[in-house]
C-alpha cells in the first residue's frame, strides 16, 4: 500500500518503512494508553508497557 523496504548485508539488516509497518509500530506504542482508557489502571502491574 506504499512505502519501502530495504535489505542490506544479505538480509541481515532490514528497514521497513511501509504504511503497514508504521501503523503496527504506532499501534504497539499506543496500546497501553488504550487499555488504560478502556479498563482503568491495573494496580497489580509494575510497569506500563
């Protein structure tokens, strides 16, 4: 759907700058905030990840 994927050193290094990869990264970063808004703060959790 758009973007670029770069491979270097025989596939050992991969840079994915596609729309799907960026949306996945953003979703994983914002998921804890979404869970907190929906379910409240869980007092049993030591870390917010």
